[in-house]
């Protein structure tokens, strides 16, 4: 559990940094790699992984509180991009953030249910 929480902390720190710098690809040394037009789907994928890690790490026990914190993070980090030129606040990115969280949560709960059923059959 500790390992998952450490990975979650490192990932969320890196994600926050990448979302709040002017050119995240340059920071990673990837500015020469062709990317999808306007990064469509990038926020979705990043926030799906974030939701999976946070839920797997069981950072907060109550699901409602946990998901509320994730939604608040998604909204706040998108709003903060408005203070980082040339980044902008985009409704599409916010939608991707929130849909990514929902997809990650759905995937986590589906996997969790599947694993619990497999354990019951085996035990």
C-alpha cells in the first residue's frame, strides 16, 4: 500500500508540474515529437491514471470525500492554467479532466469487483 501511495504522490506532483508550466513537452524533452492536434485526450488519460492511483492507494477512506477532492483538484488546476502564459483555461480540457476521473473510478471499481469475485471463487 505504501508503494502505491508513493507512486501516487510522485505522479500527482509530476502531473501538477506538467499542467502548470508553459510548455510541458519541452520540460520532458519531447518538443520534437509530433502530438495529436491540440493534445486531444491527453488530459483524459492523465486523470484516468490519477483516479486509479488515488483509489488504489486508499488515500482517503470515504469515496465521496475522495472523489470530491479529485474533482476540486481537476477544476483548480485547470483554472490555474489561466495564470500561466501561453496556457489557457479550456472547457474541453476541464471536461477531459472530469471524464478521466470518472473513467478511472469506473475502471477501478470494476477491477476491484472482479478481483473480489475471483478471490471468493478461489477461497
